[in-house]
């Protein structure tokens, strides 16, 4: 299927739909469809997409406007507080929320207007999400909580040949605090399926949000995940995205720091084995003076696998006293693993401390010898080093239980990918 | 317990010039040996070759090690097999390993050695007690255990941490490579006290050192002088004092 055919096929379910829902929703969808048709799928000349292979995107996906209940057993233990999506739709029966949160699907006319403003001008996959905007939900964080809240996206064989475009709006009130554990997973190999998830985050003044996103899918699923975050004065956002398995992942983040004292920390990790591939594209826009950001992306690539990182830092010409750092470290465990890394800095003011760096290498021979000289066999020594290397990417997560939970998932993946099935570090 | 015969070692590959050019050394149970010599003489190379460092290639000679009453050739053994058989190398420059806690590292290493030697793994509570005793011996703070292995440690802390590992693993044969370098006098005394307390009839220690000062606190049974890849003189502890006053030139030129 060529790009033009894929485009047509991706819009076909929308065209068959006709007008449903409130007028503003309809307007939003039309706008999305038009934007998508105008932009088309990204080509090789688009630097941000050059290393993301879209060849698995078949174009013919069914779209279901109504959800079903999850028939199986969740593939992982669920947190007490959680929101569960099954094949792109909210599964109300599996979801349960504690005090301090409000969660609801968007229905009202007025809900959709702000979305149009926030999402215009993004890439074609955002347009596609707007085209199919029925699966839109809003999470309100109203208090300061310490217990992590799980957001699960489960897909199973019923998702075969379909697409979903869930859109989640997270609004953290002034001085609120929350810790999100988001987990995206397909439980079975699929022929082809598209999961195009968007999360819009607004942190009010002084709010604090820790957000872990773990991706662990099976063959055939193409998850696209985009986070668009707006961070107001004195608010702090920490996001750690861990790509722990799957033949495809596109992980996009765009963060706007809008008030003095706003801070964002982004951690990113890709641990890949044969035929796994992921792309991690971040953009941090310092739109106010005295804002800061820190990014650490790391990769551990085994056998025939690939990853792409692009990190952009933008500092406007009126924004003084900015601190921003970006680092991308990669370990290639085999000759056939490949990584493409691309830092982009657009700095418009001279009162800026901005650093960036990329390393690509192998596991350190002296570190390996050190562990082996203490009795660790080679594979155990490698696992210890891998775990130590990878765990640093959880640095944005301050909440201890969320950190520990994420580290457990990380450790299990390392065992699967470079271990020999023995007990881990 | 250890017998090294006509050992030739070269870095990288056989085509490189040898650093060790025919070293023979016999170490028996209960003994402490000091291996001294000028910079670049091959002291550290010998220690690393015994531990099995992959960058040091034995091109000639052999290393025999007595384990459980049997004599085995070590050259085919991987470094971790040697460690599990009771060989320990205290590194001159201990490596930093971010993200791996000292405690987790010590417990895993200890259990690996126990398993290999047919002993039961210690349960976490007992291991904690065991570890505290070793920390006290080296006047180390418990906070060391929570930190990443050697990361951000001062030179002295790293060396103490090496001796802590030795104390925990209780090796049969320990090579301590320049453990005294980078230590101030107080730290040197503590480290020496630690090493002395680990000295026993069932094990052996080889101190690799450039200076005599460590030997003020640990009295070796034998002192060997290594120069240009060969052991050129062997004596008792008085040899170290003689070297201190006369310098290495005295032995090397003789």
C-alpha cells in the first residue's frame, strides 16, 4: 500500500461515520480529517521521522466507536487506584479511583472547544486522533496524593486489524500532587493494529506530577504515544518513558514551560532485543524565564534492534536564566544493533546554561572484570551493569513506591532480554 | 597453595612485548608475601594475571592453584571461576559502578562464593549482622552500603571498600594491588589493621606495593623484588627496610 492509499484507508471509517455527537465534536473531527489529508504521512525527508519506520502501517484498520469490557485477566497486577482502557475504550468496571481525583468521558459541547486550540498544528497523527475523537477523557487531580494511580492500556486479540485513538486530558490543580503509572501492553501477537494515544497535561501553579510510562507490547501492534504538557509557574513535571518491548513504538513529548520556576525532568529508556524498534522524540520549549529542564535518555540494544532519539531544546529570545541539559547514552551489545541520535538546540538568549551530549559504546570491560573478579558469572555481571545503567533513567520519579514499581518492571525486562532466566540483581 | 612457574605475560596479544618475562613464585598457606618493585616492573601485571584479567595474556608458563587438596592449572579458568575458588584481587583503581548498590553487590558476591564452595547462602538478616561486623572492623559507616558501588567514593574510601570486600568474601588467596596508595596515615592504619585481622593459617596474602610504609604495619614472611618482569631478589621483612634506605637501584643493578 502506498502512502496515498494508506491515507485514504485511514480516513475511510471516518467518512462512513457521518455526523454524530455535538456540533463542536463534529467540527473538531472535520478539522482533524482535513489536517490529516493535507499533511499526509511523514516522509523520509522529515528529520523527526526519518528513522521511524512506518512500513508496518497498513492503513486498513477498523474503528470501533463503542468499547467492550475486558474479557480476560489483566496481564499484570493492577494498582488499587486505576483507570483501565481496553482496546482503546475506558473499561469502567475495572477502573476504580480514590478521593482527590475526578475522571469522566468528554461529552458536552464545551468540552471540545479547548481541544481544537491545543491540538492544532501538531503532526498528522494528532490530526488522526482528532478525526476519531470520541474516546476523549478527562482526569482532574484535585489534591495532594502519595499513592500512585495506574493508567492501563490493554489490547488483546480482539484488537486485531483495528485502530484506536484514545485522548486523555490530565488537569492538575494548583499545588496538587500525583503520581501516575501508565502501562501500555498487548497480550498477544497481532497481524497489525494501531494505537494512537494522546495525553494532554496541564500543571497548575505549584503542582507536582510524576509520570511513568511503560510500553511492553507484542508483535504487530503499533503504539504511538504523544504527551503534550503545559507547566505553569513553580510546577514540576517528571516523566520517565520505558520502552521494554515491542516491534514498534513512537514516543513523542512536547513540554512547554510557561512560568518562572517551572521544571521538567524527562527520562527515557529503550531496552531492545531482536527486531525491536522505538523512536523517542522530545521537545522542551522554555517559554518563560527562570525555567529549567533535564533530560536523560538511555538505550541498551541487543542483537538486531534499533532506536532513534531526537531531543530539541528551544529557548526564546526573551527568556533569561534558563538551565537545560540533555544527555543520550547508548550501549550496543551486538554488531547489528543500531541507534540514531540527534540533538537539536534552538537558543535565542545568551543567559542560558544549556548542555547536551551523546555517547554510543559497549559495556565497560573494566566494570565487567570487576564484577567477575568478585564471583559474578558473565551473564550475571552483564545484568547487574545493565540494571545499574538503565535505572538512572527513573531519576525524574521522586515518589518511592512508583520508583520501586517501575524498577521491578525494568529488572524483569533486562532478565528477559539479556539474562539467562536466573534470579536477577 | 599457589605456584607460578616461568610466567610470561603480555598485554593485548602474543605479538606484544612481554611485561613478565619468566616469573616463578611459591605461596604457601598462612604466608604473607610482599611484592615490591619500581613503577612498570610488572607487579600489577602479575596480580591481574593471577585473577584472570582478559587483557593480560599468558604466553608461556603456568599458574597452579591448590583447591580442596587438588592442584589445578588456572590458565583456562574464567575470572569468576577463580573468584569462586577463593582468589581475590584488591584493585589499585577500583571501578565505579553507578546504579548498583554496595550492599546488593556484596550480598550477591558473597552468595556466589558460598554456593560455589558448597556452603549455604546466608539469609538476609544474618548477612546483615555479618556485614556490620566487617564494617566495624574497617571503621566504616553503614551509609556506605546504600551508596552505588564506589561511585563518588574518595580514593581512601575505595581502598577501604576493597578490604571490606575481602573481609566479606574471606578469600583463600588475596592479591592486594597497591592498597596503600592514596591512603592518609590514619586510613592506612585502619586498612592494615583490617588486613592483619584477616591473616590466618588457612589463607595467604600477597601485598603488591611500591613503598615500604604499609610493611610498617603488616610484617610479611617474604619480600620479593620484581624488576623488568623478573623476580630479582627474595628475602625476609628486613629486605623491605633495606630497599627503603638504599632504593631499588641497589637491587636492580646488583
